[in-house]
C-alpha cells in the first residue's frame, strides 16, 4: 500500500465510521463486526476466507 492508497482508505474510513455511529446499537454492532472482518482480511493479505 503506497501513500495514496493509505490516504484513500483514511478518507473512506472516517465517513463510514460516522455513518455507523448514527445507527441504532444492534445495527451498529453488526456494522462494526463487518468492518472488523474486512479490515482483518486486508491486514492479513486477503488470504483468510470464512463462511459467514
């Protein structure tokens, strides 16, 4: 990931977090869990595939 890619991720992350924070608790928890899974897959190189 180069500097431009990191900036794109940062630019997308903040609005997404704000959107999640505005949701009811149950929906927010599910959205955070989904985001966690997505970020973990990116950090692990996308080599982890789980059945949902």
